[in-house]
């Protein structure tokens, strides 16, 4: 029997110590559950109960006559209250903390601490009296163990069991911890079972309660030894408590899953933000490139400015966008165009009177309303509503203020510094459009002057000279008629007729070239084809026009004019000097270039042998003025080939 008691107490101590150590390892974990903050008492229970069982093992192994037997009894008397006290601290603290939270738990559980502790308090006085009045150390030890079981183990196990029940109802609030909820119930049942085995089943003693309780369950005690009940309850308790502590692992897993979900959501939002930012940047890029293309094509300046204002309103989410420019005197800022959500268009040039806009236009600066302005109110006449947010950027060319562009929002959604930067880019495009319009006007003026000079030269070289010649010829005819020299008269008349025919061809060619140059609405290909057909009719020279572009010719307006002028001059040279019967005009694309080739089967020439070739030099200058180049290849009796290259618009 002695050997069985030693083995049983050893196993009980190992199980209890393992329970305490396992719980101690969980103390390092972070948890939102109230259970984690009270695990230290449960860990102390397991370790102290294990030490107590091992001391009991040594006490059973020694003989009463051994010198250290009394010391072991004293140590065990001191250790006996610790496990039960730790259980009470654990259970009562957990119940007290959880009872202050709104848990979906039975109402009767709130009375559990009073039900458990009140009877225990009434027995404390009797227990202390019994322990103090014990006649011997062994009797004192036995009495202390008995009352410890009654007053500490029994209420402590009940308190711990109810604590796990309370904790179960808190765990039920987490839908992903249902498995741990059932294990919490198992731990509570294990503690209730230990309350029976450690608080009701006690060692044989002469105490007033022990004989009564032991006799009532004598049949059970005869089947299973007393210490075996302790071991069975300890093993069951250790199993369910350690399994119940898996709630922290499940909680951590749930936290990891939530973090993963949050990370995925953050990544999704970040990706969506990147896509939106990329889309926004693409919109800006496409818009600016489109405006640049319209400017390069020399489109109508008013249409370009309207497109810039519309793009700014759309990309920056404004209710109204507008652009105004200084008049020629620089005294009044006149509204050029406005665009709102309800429509857009050009307004009569109304004078802008807003002091904030005028200040930005005069001093060529940017402004965000109301951040950079005083409390001056801002009223928009376009939507007839007060404006709560606006941004203004000046238009400036070579330190000279040209005007201003601004956006308005009715809602108090303020513009940012990035919005100012974006509007500044649009303002730069507007300045470029205005500058191109001014440059185009100057170029057009120069081109008109040059064309007038050319017509004057042609009239002087052609029509004026032929008229002078005819005047002299008439005088000669008059003299020959008086002399009655009919043969000479007829000879002079034939020469005059030839000169008139040549002059008539020059005049027709000038008229045809002017009509082709001004036919901008028909397209460059159609204009050249029509010119070749009429040239063939007037001169009798077979002209073959080959269009290998298969697309619209993407040249600037100035380059188109120069192309027509150079081709016209080349064909005129063929008519006047080449004595050709066939001409081929071919248009084709190469990389970023338009190539025009004019080839004839005429007499050809050696360019360096010509006494003067100002027409060819003019053709080269025309090509170079638009970034192109001109090459002429010709040999006597082998015809001439003119190759022209002009840059395309990107």
C-alpha cells in the first residue's frame, strides 16, 4: 500500500506540475480575453499543487521515526493552503472581472461568488479552532489538510469552474472560437469534478464532517482508493485546461487572418489608388498631348483655348472653368471662354471685375481661394452661386502678363497645391497656343507679303513686259503698214501672237497656283490632284499623280503651303524649260517624313552651267523654312528629278 501511495502522489505531482508549466508558457501571449490576465494564479496553482504532491510522496516514503519527518510535516502544513488559495484568486478574480461586462450569460452566475464564499466564511472560525487545538503534529497536519480541502479546495475548484463558464460565454461572442467554447465547458466540468474529489472525498479522519461524508460514499471508496480519485481528477483537469488554452492559439490565428484580410484590403486599396493615379496621370498625359497636337496643327486658337479650359474643369473636378485675356491696351481683363457642367462656349468679351482674379492677372501669380485670400466673398455669375473654393493661375509670356485661367467649386472642397501645379501646366499650354496664334499671324502676314511680291515679280516679268513688247510691236506694225510691207507685218504679228500665248499661259498658271494655295478646305491631296489635272489641260503635258501615303498628310499648315508652292514652282520650270511630255508626281511616307518626288522626261540641265537659278534657290529656302530639305538631280537629255522631304507632325 505504501508503494502505491508513493507512485500515486508522484504521478499526481507530475501532472499538476505539467499543468502549471503549460499555463506558465501561455503567460507570454497577448490576448484580448480576460482569462489571460488571471492565468498567473492558475499556473501558481499547478506548480504549488505539484510541489505539495511531491512533499506528500516523500512523507509517505519516510518512516515516522526518521528525523526529518516532522520537518516534512511542517513544510506540508505551510504548503497545504497555497493551491486552494490560488484557485480562489483565479476563479474569483475572473468572475468579478467578467461580471462587469455585458455577456450573454445566465443571470444566476452572478450570484456564484456569494454562494461559494459565504458558507466558507462561516466555517473558517471552526476550522482554525480545530487546527490549533490538535494534540500532535500529525493530528494537526491531518486536520489542516481536511479543512484545507473543505474551505479552500472545494470553493476554489467551484470558483475556477464558474470562472471558465463565464469565460465560455465571452468566447461565444467570437464566432470563430466555437471549438474553444466547448473546451471551456469541459474545463469547468473538470474543476467541478475536482471539487468533489478534493473537497468532498477526504482522507480518513475523526473530524465531525469526515466520518459523515466518508460513510455516505463508503461504497465508492471501497472500489477506487482515495488518492486514485485525486490522480484521475488531476489528469482530467490537466487535459481539459490545456486543451481549453488552445483558445489563445485560435485567437492568434483569428488575429492573423484578420491581419491578412486587412493587408489584402490595404493592398487592394493601394492597388486601386495606383490604378486611379495611373488613370489620372494618363488622362493628364492624353489631354496635354492632345492639346499639343491641336497647337502643332495650327487649329483655331479659340477652339484650342476652349479645349484647355474644358480639360482643366474635367480633370480637376471643378464646377466652372474660365479663361480671360488682357485687351490690346492692357487696361481691361476680358472673358474669352467659360465652361460649366451645363455647357460651354464663348461668351461676349465681358470685363472681369473680380479683385482676386485681377490681382493674379496683374502680378502674374497663382492663388488658392480661400487659403491664400482674405475673407472677400466670391460669386460666380455663370452658375449664379457663391463659390467656396477656387484656384487661379496667371498666363505669362516672357514676363508679360497675357491673362488668367481659373477654376471654381460651389462645394467647400478646397484645391490643393497639386491642383495648382496641374492648372499651371494647362496655363503653359494656353500660353503656347496664344504664342502660336501670334506667330501664325506673323507668318501669314509674311507669307502674304511674299506672295504679293511673287505676283508682282511675275506680273513685271510676264504681263508688264508683254504689254511693253506689244506697245513697241504696234508701233513697228504701224510703220511697216505705212511702208506697205505685208511680209514683215505678218512676221511681226506671228511673233506677237506667240508672246501673247506665253503670257496667257503664265497668267493661267498664276491663277491656278493661287487657287490651289487657298483651297485649304479640300485637303492637300485633293488640291494637288486637282492642280495636276488642270495643269495637264492647260499645258498638254501628261501628269501622273501617285499618292502612296494611303492616309491623311500630317503636315503643319505652313508646311502644306510650302509643299504646294514648291511643287507649283517645279511644274512651272518643267513647262518653261524642260520641253517634257510626261511628268510624275509621287507622295510617300518615310520615317517621320513626307517625301514628294517630281520627275520629268525633258531635256534636263547641268545646274552649275546655268547663269542664274534663283527659282531653285527659292525652292530650297522654302523647304528649309519648315525644317525640310530639297535635292535636284538632272543631266542633259536625261530629264530632271526633284526630291523634297518635309517633317511630319508627331
